[in-house]
């Protein structure tokens, strides 16, 4: 559960911080 939440948050942050370059 915690790992899933971490993956979701990490994925969202990575997607927002690193858009299509």
C-alpha cells in the first residue's frame, strides 16, 4: 500500500518535473 502510494507520488512528480523533453 505504502509502496503503491510512493510510486504514484514519485511518478506524478517525475512527470510534472520532467515533461516531454
